[in-house]
């Protein structure tokens, strides 16, 4: 009877309401997918579900009272437990409406790309590890403050000097701010919380590059100290095994003029949707095979 009543009262407004709620939950799933929060949330839901079933079957009044009053505690605890995911969501939402921030002029960014490519080529040949972050619209002030202020022009010679293994500034990241200036060196970056890494043997530099790309729209160039390979992290993805020519092309596309970035942003969005559906299909196949 309840189902028939619901179907009779199903209006266009109700359908829109259901769609928006489903969209919110679907969007929230992207924030915790592949992170440690997924396991934590699954454990919490299983524990609460089991307690609710037990309290209902055996009519445990005290346990039911505890579960009913636990909602207030969870309302305080959840923002603390899922603080990294909530912060990333708010930062991504803020970037959507950040119209006032402007990047460096196109000619300045083109020069920066050339200087970074020249430095990356020599660093790769010498097998000197490097981590170079290019700021776009995201605020990186808190990470810039962890390093040594430089406020200088970006040059290949300066980057080679910074990442020389015997210097004091080589262990950490350099950040190029949104004005096209080398803001600081030896900066500390957050490590990625994702477990779906392209290579489980990735070192701290690559994990830090992915971490800074996950919380903003920054671009991070990595040179491996062990292999000398060049990689780029952007939007939580790692493009590996780049030569200098491909590095130039990718950096120009990601950090070039706004006209070049617009088609790439659309392509990244489509790619993310395709990867999401691919992950869902893979999960469904694995569960079907286990069954």
C-alpha cells in the first residue's frame, strides 16, 4: 500500500528532489573513492547497521536510546574524521567561483615552460630529483610558507642549483606562484591519500606531487632521483615516462594560454566521467566473479 501511495504522489517536483539528492551522494562518493575514508565509512555503516538490527530483534531499549542519541555525536565527529575530504570538496567548489584570480601573461608562462623543460632535461640526465609546482587558481600560500622565500624569476640555472644534491634547498618542492615568480624552495607538500596509484613503488616525491594536485588545480613536474624519469601530476593523475618534447607539449597544454586550457579542461572532465564508469564496471565484475 505504501508503494502505491508513493507512486500516486510522485510528481515532477518529487522526481527532481530525488535526482538532486542522488546527485549529492554520487558526487560525495568521488571525494572519498580510493582513499582511506572509504574503508572507515564502510566500517561505520556496518557497525551501526548491525547494532540497529540487534536492538530491533531483541528489543534492547538502552541500546536503541544510545543509537538515537549518537546522531548528535556523529554530527560533530564526522567533520573531524573526514576533514581532508571535506576540505578538498570546499576547495574544488571555491575554484568553480574564483573569477578574480588571473594567471601570469601568456608570454611569461611560455618562458617558464621553456626554462622548466631545459632544467628537467639536465636534471634527468644527472639523475637529480626535483619537484616543481606551478600554481594556477588554487591558493598555495600555506605550502609556500613552509619553504624558504625566494621571490625570483624562474630560470633553468636557478632550478639546477636548487636541486643540486649538496645544497640545503634540494629536499622539497619549489613553487612558482600565479604571478610567474619562483616563490619559495624546500616547500613541504601533502602526500596523496589515494590507494589507486599507477605504481605501488612510487616514492615520496611522486606521492607529494599527486597530493598537491588532488587538493587544487596545480601542475607538478617530478624528476625521479632513481631513474631520472620525468612525470607530471595534474588533477590527481600522474603522466609518467615523459621525454623533453612530450614534457613541453603537456606543460604548454596545461599551463599555456587560457584558450588552450579550455578544451583540455573539457577533455579532463569527460575523461574523469569515463574513468568513473570504468571503475564502477570493474567493481561490478569483481563482485560478480566472487559471487
